[in-house]
C-alpha cells in the first residue's frame, strides 16, 4: 500500500513539472528550443516541373558531346543555315582514301581525254568542219559537267561531314542538268548535220555555214539553261521536309527533300522533259533512220561514210539515253534500292558518259584518230 502511494506521489510531481524543461537520461536537461535547433534541416519543397523546351529555331550544343558525335540533322541545323547532308556513301571511314583516289583518277582521265579531242580539232585546219566542231563542243561540255561534280566529291570524302548548303546544292543541280540537256541538244545538232551532209549534200554549205554553227552552239547552251533555271527557282520556293539526300552529289534526289510539288510545277517539269529530252530524241532517231535509208540505197562510198560518221553518234546517244533513264529511276520513280546500288548507279552517270564520249569519237572517227596517233612520241620514229 505504501509503495502504491509513493508511486502515485511521483506521478503527480511529474504532471506539475514545468513544460519548458525536460530531463534526459544521464541528468542533462534540454529545452524545446534546443530540440528544434538540433533537428536535421528539412529540404525545401520544390515543384517537379519538366525543364522548358528550347525553341525549334535555336540549336543548343550538348556540352559533354563533341561535334563529331552530333547526328546529321543536328549538323544540318547548328549554324543557322539550311544545310543538306549527302548520305549516299558506303563505309566512308573505311574506304575514304579509296574514294578519293577514284575521284582523282576519273577526273584526270575525263579532262585529259576530252582535252586531247579539243586540241586535235583546234590545231588541224582540216578538222574545222561543223561535224568536228560539234564533237569538240561535246568534249568541252563533258569537262564542264565533270568540273561541276568531281572537285566537290574530293572535298567531301576528306571532310568530317559530307554536307552542302541548300543554295549551293541548287546551283549544282542547275549547272549539272542544264549541261546534261546541252549534251542532248548537241547530239541533235550533230544528227541534223549528218542528215544534211548525206541526204542533201548540195545544200550543206548553206545550211551549215559558220554563222549558223555558232548560232546552233549558242542555243544548245542557252535554251536548256533557261528552262532549268525556271524549274530551280520554282522548286526552291517549296517547303523543305527533309535534310538528308540519298546520293553523293546534288541531283534529282533534291526533289525528295521538298514537300509535294504543286500541279503547275509538275506540269512544267513534264513539259520540259518532253521538249528538252523526248522531242530531241525523236528528232535524232528520225534523222538517223533517213540517213541509213539513203545510205543503203546509195553507192558503197556513201554507205561507208554514213556508217563511219553516224555510228559513233548513235552509240553515244544510246549511252546518254540509258543514263537519263537510270537517273530518273533513282530519283523520280519511287524504287527502294540499297545504298550500295544507288552508289553504283551514281558512278555510272558520273563516269561513263563523259569518259566514253572521247574514246568513241577518238577510235571511230578516222580523221581524229590519225591526228591523235601523230601526237604520240613513238609514232614519229
């Protein structure tokens, strides 16, 4: 009973103790203020909001990543200008110097072989005839086409990124396709020259005079350039929907990075293909059919002249038509091709036509071949 009373007395003393002081184990006293000061600091309450997104027109470099690690789209947008990526190479890091060696070799062969044809025609007065003048013009055009593409290819394979500015790409498309159309115009003029020479020999001196030859040459370069310029200007006003090209240079694949072309532009391109490509080919075929009909009805001398002068033109025309079909298949027609196959087709367009033209004319045209053999050092011994 006494123990119960003593316990009750201690309990009542604790109930009347001042609330500002408490004792801890060991006899140390602590106040509520000290308890508040010794409590761990609380973290500030923050709202979990996502970071603001950057503006789509502003490119921000990711600081830990080097420039080489950026993807193609970032590279195309980082400097604030419209830049297209040339994504047609296969294993460029492995075959970089092989590509460079091939470009240098092809460009050297094209320029040197065509320069030989031009030089031979220029220095020999007997070759100052419309037929040989047109052949020299065709060789000059091949040099211009190759110069439009090959120096840029050499720079690209040695660069870290294979890119081209949008304006520069359109300029390359304009020069390349206007000169390609000039090739076809020159072949048409050469076919007309052969037609007048074989079928109407008495009118040849009047129809193919010096002044008219100069006019034909000027129109062969001027008319295609005007048409291609109109198409390029209208195409450049369309909205871009992509930044990566599927080729190694700027060709008709540029049309795939634009939005769907309006009807008037499609009609204009179709009209231009008919006038610049289809009608000249029909005219060439018509003239050659007439030439061969007249030749095989005539004497052996006329027949031999027709075969000698017209057969190289026909071979060049067949090659040129084949490459036009390839280019349209790769770019215009929606065909899924592997990357290596696209590269092979692009090489055929860039190599065969400008390189085979001087070989065909140099070997098949006897007058040119005799002059070329005289240029060799061993031929004079």
